[in-house]
């Protein structure tokens, strides 16, 4: 794969480049529309093939939940091991710059399979929720106030920790945008005992000075 296409895809996914412009530029590198289409297919996610645990898997129980956010109700997907008889440690699973999608829900199911009470909030709840179309979801995310998104996601930590089926101690894990929010959980949410960040924004100096729990960062 031409590394210029890889760089373009990263810019497209994490920025605000329109898809038409992305395809045009890939076509210029690849030499033809057919070659561009084949190259793009190698990058774009396939939720069905990537899924590890089905929503109706008998080892887990998955449901939709809502709680009070900063401006209204926040929706999320809650997953727990099937038949769990005692409170479980919680895990907040935080999405990328597209709101909650099928992949993040699958990550939550994997966490439940590992013994956690997993909650995946939808940071786009204040604007009607994340569209299934990932292009539309990215655009909506870009048009929505970032602090509102983040504040709503952070309320998920308190909601999760306060549930009767949670021990009150949680971890946070996030990807890209969500990676940075997971680190903020480690500083701003008292119930957070540890956080894992995948290529998210690092904490600023003030928040870093307040960090008291273990973190793992992947870049």
C-alpha cells in the first residue's frame, strides 16, 4: 500500500476532509478509480467481519440504558456477564469521533466476557444519537459542541459506578477522541481506578499534576 494513501486515510478519518475529496486524492495516487476503490476497501471497517461476540451471545446480557447528562438524557449500551450474582467492577468504553457504533459495542461485549460491567455511552445523545452511517456520524460529531459531548460521556462514569450491580470502582478505556476522554476520567471521575488510552489526546500539565491512578497509553 502506498504510504501516501495511508496518510490520506488517517487525515480523512480523524479530520474533516469530505469523502469526495478523499476519493479524488486517492484516485490521483492510485492511477484509476478502480484502483482507488480497491485500495480504500482495504482500510474501511467491516463491522460484521470484525465482530468477535454477537449481541445475542448467551454468555453476556446486553441492553440499552439512559441516564441524566449535562443537557438531557444520555444513551448507552450496557453489557454484563450472563447470570452474574454479585456486583462487578465497571468499565467505561469510549468511542472515537463518530459516537457509539457497532465496533464499540462489540468492545463492550468483550469486556463483559472478561468479567466487567461494561458501559459504552453515546456522546452524540444530545443531538439525537450517532447515525449508523459513519460518514454522517463523523460530520455530526464535528458540528456538535465538543465540551457537551465530553461532559455527557464523563457522566457515564458516575452512572456506572453508582449502579447496584457495580462494585463502585471502574476503569476507562477509549480510542482516539475517546482515548483522551479516558485519561480525563482518571483525573476527573473519583470512581476511576485506572485508564487505558489508545492514541488519544494527552492530558495537559494541570491535569497531569492531578493524576493519582495508573494509566496505560498506546501511541
